[in-house]
């Protein structure tokens, strides 16, 4: 797989992002496939950073659901993050599917930030849309 794909299925949205995690200097780094590589170091765009955060949150939630970690604190310790940050990022798994789809396709509202997405958003999808200006 050399490109990101988005599938809208009956049970939810499936996001496939071609990336590899490698440890470098004690930190984990996202490594893109050779087809995406360039000679200069890349910083993800604002929109790509949101996509990566959503992908990470769903991966972490899956690890928790499968019992690979007993708690968010255990998960955070393993990946080298502050538990409160990991918990905030995991909130991305509670976003309305259409909000996630808008982010994945680049159709999110201008200026939408990770800070906005990881604050205490309403639990109902309708209220999330209203608060994020996506009504």
C-alpha cells in the first residue's frame, strides 16, 4: 500500500495510512514509505497531523480493547507520553464519524486544531458538530 485510503463501511470509517514506527534516539518516529520520502525532513501539514493523531488514537484504543494494556497509564508509559495527554488524544475516538471523515478528506473547518479536538467535547455528535462549526 503506497497511499492513504478511506473506506466508509456499515460499521464505521476505516482509515489505512501507510506508515512505519521506528525507534530513533529512544523516541518513536513515523517513517513514510519510500514513495513518499524526500531528501529533506518533512513535518506533517496541519491536516496530516490531525489525521495522524486520529490514527494513533484508534490504534491505542484497539490496544486497550484487546487487553494489551490494563490502563491508559500503562499505555502512556509504554509509548513515552504523559497519561493525561494520551487520555486527551484517545477522545478523538469519540468524534462523530462525519467529523473524522471531514478531517481525513481535508474538508474540516479552517483553523480546526488538535487542541480543539482534544478538549472536553460534548458526547453527542450533534453538539460536537455545533461546537466545531460543522453544522
